[in-house]
């Protein structure tokens, strides 16, 4: 058995602790790790216990990396998992770090999905098809995607598409011709609106000549 001979607060980072075993520096760890594992000076520790400490420190660093990513913008669990993997954290460490954040309600795909849909409807209008595609790209579960998209009623999509089309026509102009209607339809389709909504908008704004 080895013995923890010192636990010192690091001068430049007050939340970090330097762990000494048998009189020699072993590692720097977060203060939360020391507290969570109940590490104390004079404590005898096995190799397995030391390995547990080092792994707990790695999980803590992964959690801090995830929190840093979240400080820039909300992210889905899958997004965070991919980014942490790119930083070199093992899969099991990533899972433990994200599980801890989920327990603290800092990672919540259901809330993320609701907020994403609300943002798209309010600040960057697009149809349900495009929103669903974006959410799938972010690794949101199929059930959550379907639930979120199902909450968008056809009339809401129509109003959004109508507003986009009116601005498009005002900015770039559009002719009430087959070519003008095709261009407008293509624009709305790229924004994720369905053909039922698109046809209503075109009929209202660029009706075909009788």
C-alpha cells in the first residue's frame, strides 16, 4: 500500500490540488475529486484507488470541457459527446461526464429540442422538414424530433412561409409567371416547407393568370 503524504493547494489555481504519494508528486487533481473520494493526508491507498483517482480527474476535466462548450451556446448530448471524443477523451469517460451534467440538468435533449424549435420559428423561420433535419444532425432521438415537429401546426408554417416569401419578393422581386413561381417554390422548399404550404403561398402571392 502507498501513503498520501501531502495534498497541497496549487498557487496559481486555487481549485486544484497537488497530490503527493510516498513523498513524491503524483498528480494534480480538481478539489472536487479530492472531496468526492475522501482523500486525506496519511491515508493508505492501493494502486486501484490511485487509478480511480486519476480516472475521476479525467472525468472532471471532460465535464469542465463540456461546460466550456455549453458556455458558448446550448448543445445536444450527442454534439457534446462528439466534441469530447475529438478532444481525446475515452468513450466511458465521456459517458460519465455527460451523465453527471444530465443529473444536474445541464444537459437535457428534450429542453434543447424545444428551445431549438422555438428559436427557428421566431428568429430564423423555416419549415418542419428543415427543422427535423437539423435536429437529426445534432443527434436528437427520433422520438423527440417527431414530437417537436408534430407541435408545429400547418397554419403556423403557412404564416412563416408567407412572411419569408413576401420579404423575398420585396428584396429580389418575382414575376407571376411559371418561372417566377418555380423560383419561389424552390426557395421555400430549401427552407423546409411542404408542398401544401408552398402552393398556398404561391397562390396567394403569385397567382397564375386565368
